[in-house]
C-alpha cells in the first residue's frame, strides 16, 4: 500500500493498493508540526492497508488541504543545509563560467 497524491498513476506503474490523499507534494501526512492531522492520516492509511482486499484498490481518504494550493507555502523560510550547500556550489560554478 502506498499513500499517494497522484493516485491516477496507480494503474500505469502497478501500485498494489493506494490510499489517495488531496494534499500538496511534500506534505502527504499534513502540515509541518500538525501532529494531530499527521496521526489521523497515518491511522486512516493503516486502516486501509488492513482492510484492502483487492489488487489495485484505491481508497480516497477524507482529508482535504486547509488552504487553496496557490496560497500554500511549499518551502520553509530558510532552506535546509543540503539546499544551501547546493546553491553555494552552483554559485561558485557560475562565477567560474561553468554550467
């Protein structure tokens, strides 16, 4: 079973069972620090995994994102250390004229 935001691809790639959720990428279980919603999504996913009895079964979980996608902040205000390092390397390459 997989928790997936793009459940329509289930048939293309052969996912055995899909718990479909209408959340943005990077936040399938809920918003950062929203332990209550994260636990609810986890428990609903586990219940589906327990009860799913058909190959290729898709269950649409009853959760919806709390704001319009255009208003959703996808990234934290400060990038993670790995992203900061990658940006610094890219800037050095650009300064040397390398792609």
